[in-house]
């Protein structure tokens, strides 16, 4: 049986719920808040399919751990800065061709479920 050879795989880390210091108000600087992170990343999957070996695949577990450590140990004034730093972590893996990071700050606005920002990057 011949296997299909797609060019890129899409991996999604969905609803990673973490707590960090995020915000510009004094109360926000003193008390951790919930955030929700969604990451979409693409990588060239041919090596993983051909070799059926983790050494040829993108290790999303390693990326997830790096995000958790960075966010939970950090302090951020703006969602923009937090999203940029998480995106930078994801793009550090040379296998990643494209990434999107969306970060939600639940209950940031009255009558709204959350406020979110999405940043993306790609390799040329």
C-alpha cells in the first residue's frame, strides 16, 4: 500500500490553561490570573512519515513544557508581549515552518468571556 506524502503537518495545542502575572493594574501585578493559550504550528512531516521515528518528528511535548515554564515563571504587562514571547519559544524549534499563538485573558472585560490576541510567524 502506497502512503500519501503530505508536505506539512498541522499540530494544535488546544486550551492550555495556565496562571501568570498579567496586567498593568496594581492588583493584576500582585495576583496571578488565568490565561488560555492555543498554539497552531506547521512542520514538514515527510521525515516523520518515512522513518516512523520521533527523532524525525516535531516534539510538541518539549514545546508545551517550554511554554508552561516560561509563562508560569514570568510577569507580563501586556498580552502582546506575552504572545510574542510564546511565539518566539515556538519558533525556536527549527522544524517549525509556521506558528500562530492565541492567548485569552478570561474576564478581562465586563460582560465578555475573554479578550485575546493572536500573533503569527513563518520561516522564509
